[in-house]
């Protein structure tokens, strides 16, 4: 009987915890950004996240990258950050690196590298911010 009561108590706790997790709590919906972000992973490097934020020095594009199948520790890879106007024309193109490069590898934890670049000003509303992996060396890039 003691086992039966413990089981009932355990099930009650699990049901309450599940119900509170599923229903969540009341919160404001996230604000939508006036920009759209695009990721273009390649060469074994995956763009994991893109964060866009106005700062006192301009408009920051930052995020993280991770390893995919095919990654061969090439320190030559870098990222191209492009700003496209709503009509599709290129407003800005900046090359940046991610750090650490090469991306660390660990059997025990997920590893990633981070990147950040600050544009001189915020793009017009409706613009697209595209972050792409580039396999050539940053010094070999023409922009």
C-alpha cells in the first residue's frame, strides 16, 4: 500500500508539473523586427543564430556559428554580412571573422564560435540582413 500511495503522489506531481509547463505563464508576445534575417551555411560551418540590435555606434549584427559535417578546421573561412534594401539592391557588404576560429570540438559539450560586426547605421525598414559563410580567406575577399 505504501508503494501505491508513493506512486499516486509521484503521478500527481508529474501531472501538475506538466500542466504548468504546457500552459506556461502570461507574457507579452515578442516584438517583431522590421528586418528579415537570412542564413547561408556552407563548407561545414552552420550559421546558428543572427541577432540584430541598434547600438550607440551603429547597427550590430552578431550571433554564433557551429560545426557541421564536412568541417575541416579551415581558419580561412569567414562570414559575409550583407544588407539588402527592400528592392533587393545591396546597401552594404562587410566581411567578418568568427572567434574562435577554427571552431572548437568537444565530445562532452556543444561548442560554437561567435561573430559581431557593427554597421554605421540601421538599414531601412523592410531590409534583409544576410549572413553567409565564405570559404576564401578574408584578405582575399574583394569587399
